[in-house]
C-alpha cells in the first residue's frame, strides 16, 4: 500500500539569541489513509511542531512532508486544524462560523441550498444542529469545541489535525467528545493526527500511538500499533487485557524511558533532597507528563 502521508527526515531549528535551537531531529513517520494517529510525549517534545509542519504553518529546516505524492509547502484546505481553543468568532452563530469555512473552500462549487444542507449536515455530525443559531457566548465549552470540529470537517479535509482538542474540557464532556470523534471517524474514514497528553485517550482512540522523545532534538521514540477491535467501548476496555497492556507500554515509555525529573536549583535543595531520599526515594522524583 502506498503511504498516504509521509513525514520524512524532518529537522526543525529555531533561531534564538543564543544561537540555533534544534526542536526536532530526523523525525520519520508514515501514515496510511483512514488511520487515527496520536502523538504523545512530555511538554517540549515537539508534538505541536510536527503538527504545524504537517499543517504547512512551519517549513521544516530539513526533510519534509509528502501528502498523496505532493509536498506540503503551505496551509491548504485538505488539512484542517482543530486547536485546544475553539477559535470561534464570538459575534457569529455556530452556523455562521461553519459557513465561513465552507464559503472559503466551496465558493462557486455549491449553490446556496447545497451550502446550507452541507453546513447543517456537519453540525448534525457533531450533534450541534439544535444550537446552530446560538453564538459562542450562549453555549458550553464542549459545545464550542463541537462547532470547531464541525467547521474543520465541513472543509472536507483529507487530514484532520487536532492539537489537544479536549484538553480544556471537564472529564465528562471530554468522554462525550471522544465518543463523538470515534463515531465521526468511523463514518468519514478521515485520517486524523491528534496531540494528547492523556494516555487513556490515546489508547482508546488510536490505531497508532507515536511516542516522542524529550527535546531538544526530539524525535520519534517508539510507535505502538493499537489493534483493538472497533467500535470501542470505554467500559468494556477497562477490563480488556490488551488495552491495559498497551496503556502500560505508553506509561512505561513516558515515566521510565523518557521521564522528566524536576531540576534542583541550588546546593541547599540538593542536600535536602539527598536527606529525604534516604527515607523515601519514591517521594523525591517528580515525574511530569504535562
């Protein structure tokens, strides 16, 4: 099978007052059409940089991205981005926010009726047709994010790029959004690349989990194939041995192979930490996933 999306030999350097900073080094990743891929790793590991390069917002210093035999050099409607912040225009209704994207992509290709039906269809996909005429200030955070996803889907992207889309939501809303996303992806067979810090979310949603090493010079550390049967039920998976094995593999990578230890800032702290470590070393090391 020919690779749908090929990230090949990507380096990314940023200029700083102290010289060049290498954020990414030799990142390679092949993604098939219809795959759901999660990028996971500690803060500063370059996940968002990878996403921005695929989106065409950044140009790699070395290497590049090929989508269906065409090099990605700039943003395009075939790649839609959903950010953690919904980015809706507050003076427009949900319908009008989606309409804005549709007009940009399909102007001259759809008549008014077709456009109206297409906008309503995408709002229906995310279960927001009942609130299509409400403005962002009149709906909840989860509902705003649903509209943001509808806007992205309405562009008919070949690749849906999601940068922690549910990170700011409460646990219950997040679970509903995850279920909706699984339902949509099953219907549309979109290729999805999603950044997440949530291990359970990554295993639940993904076909492939890409674990990034710590920066600087971050790269792909390990790739985990998730072969859990679809459709997936979070309650059933809680008792599933393979689900728990996969979850354990990701946790092991994050907290053992790529753990982050809080730096000590002075000699007094070092001495104090050494004293504590003799009593209980488990309380000394602070591992962060955020």
